[in-house]
C-alpha cells in the first residue's frame, strides 16, 4: 500500500538542499496536482506558477488550494484515494475485522506501531494551515459574498478532523488533565518552527473545538457530499465532545444532534442501499470520499482487498458474525467463508462495500466519513450518560434498528436487548453494540464507542484489551529524531 510522505522527512530533505522556506505552492505540488474526477478543478494548476509564499491570489486560486486540502483528507495519489486504514484498523482493534493471510498485531491489541494516521494527519494539517494563511492574507473584496468565511470554515474543519484523529490514536484523550495531548500544528511548517512540544489534552480539545465552533458558525449549509458543511462540523463536534466526556458536553451533544436531525439529511430506509446502490446520492450521507476516475480498475484498489485479487485481503471475523447473528444485516455485510482458512481460520469475506465475486466499481470504492445514523446513536449515548430518560435513548436506538428491520415483531433479539436494558450501564453496552453493527468499518466509531465504556466492560467484550495503554499507539520514533522538542513518548513505548 502506498504511503503519504512524512512531512518531517520532507523538511530534512529540503534543508539538505538549502531551501529556507516551504511555499504553499510546493506543498500543493506534493499533495494536489494530478487529482482527477472531482467537480471543482482539483487537477488545475495555480494561475501563478512562481514558487514563493503567495500563490493564493483570489477566490479561484483559493478554491484550487482548498481542493488540495481535500486531496490530503482523502489520502489520495494520482490514481486513487486511500481510506482503507480508516475502515480496517478500527475494525481490527475491536476484533471484528482481520487480515486474510494471517493475523496482524492490531487484532490482538499489540500496539507496537501505527504510523499511517500520523503521517496522513500531519500532511493534512500542513496543507490546511497553508490554505488558511493564504486565504486570511487576502482582502475580503477578493471573495464573493460570504465565500471567504465559508472556505476558511472548510479548511478549519479539516484541520480539526486531523487534530482529533491524532488525539484519538496518539494522545491520552480519555484523561483531560493529562499532558500527553497532540502536537498541535496551527501554522504552515517551516524550518524555523518544525521543533515544537506536544500540547496537553485539555489544550488539544480547546484548540480543536475552537476550529469547529468557527466551522459550525461559518460553514456552508450546502455543498457537494465530498466537501464539508456546517452539518459535518456539528457532527465532528459531537464526536469530540463525546470523547472529552464532561457533564456539560453531553448536553451540547444532544443539542447539536437535534440541529443536525432537523437539517437536510434523512435516514435511509435500508442502509444496505447506501453501500450497494445509492452511494453518495443517499440523503443520509453527510460527508464521503469520492473515488478517482477509473480507480476501480487499479489492481490495488480497496475493492480488491476485500476479495482475493491483490496482495492484501481483509476479512470479517467470527466476532462480527456473532454480533450480527439474527440480524438482517448479516446477509449483506458478511459473505461466504474465506478460502484462506489455513492462514486465517473462521473468517469471512467482508461484503459491506464490495459484494464478493463481482466487478469493482466506483460505488464499491466510495468511502463514508459521516452519516446521519451516527448522529442518532451519539444522541442516545449522550442521553444515557447524562442520566436522561432511558426510554428516550432506547427509542433512538430502536429507530436505527428499524431501518434494518430489527423491530419488536421481527428479529426481536437485538431489539429486546435494548428494550430490556435495566439501567444506564446496560444500555450503554447495547448502544455500543448497535454502533458497531451500524458503523463498523467506516471511520472508527465502533472503536471509540468501545473505549468510552468502563475498562472492565471493555475487557469482557474484547479480552485482549487489558489496560488503557492499549487505547493509544506510540508516537513514531522519527518524530523524536526530527523534533527533539516534542516531549514524552506515550506510556509503555520506547522513544527509539
């Protein structure tokens, strides 16, 4: 699988060449040029090809630069987007997905390393910061109407997304008083500012929420499904607040959920249709990753990794089969038993995105970052955690279940598990299970929902998760080599 370039390595190479600064143009050259298939000239070059700090000259070039930030968000190269790790890794950590040619460490929560999110997120941060600076430097009269604020809102949403991804996998997000937060990048990185210490968890949350508050207030109400809106910012803010987990945060989550539910999105009558028929055209999709033109023809496409046809294969494990037992989703999310039984026994083809033994398509290559289903489930969890009405929370979960024909009269097992939850703690476990059934292999919501449960409950559900150290991964060793100011490594991991 291709890897996005590590920005610290790029900086060292540039230093070796005696380059004194990194221009926005050069950063976009690394991440943008060559993207095809989107509707806003993602493959267009800046009108000014001079390599200096000022290439964002007006609204048109600002849009091209902003598209470069989305290119980084999609983890794209010239031939395809690559969001597979957003799907596979959290599913492995929770025990629902696995590697088809032999078990990987992540499946047993042996967190020896995870560099993918680190490199990907810091490329996204740097491109976002470059565009934010370039747009801020332009006078307002270079933009039509409210466009300047809207574009800044989109860029700040993407910056918040990257910082929250880093906090969720490399910081002690579950300890608000911990010093082990995110290495916050709030400006375009240059040789003079590459050395920087990581921030505390509290400061990390504060910075992320500041960006999201701006995005909620100023983001566009309408946009293409592969671009951010104020609604996407609301949902990301819900995720962040749920992780921070303070009493007042749950009230905000409920209020934000009500706003999104009253917005332009509608739950799909059958979630299968999103993945196998409608794709981004579904009214439930809030934010998606659009594949590039002809991406499905790539030998190493995502589809090929869910069905034997490439050098990698990712499969559903027995735990996911058990979770979906007596559930109609089993029929379309899990295929036949994997043929690789010698190296990965008791595994099954994962058919949520790609139906086995069919031709890959643009639909099977599409990824989903946010759907309305998540809003309902987060609201249910926030109600339960804030000691609100258990019946109100249960009704929200039942609504999501009903879209998959899990009701009081059909497939009663999972419906009754929710209905019979006697207290808050029991209901939170059921909300987690429904979150996993609904959102497995989308963008890690099943993993974060699991980790919000008490440790003893987590261990009972995933026995290889024994301590909080396993909630996060080590900071890559290269960070300490190129940024000696970073600070402490995460507990239990070496610096070298």
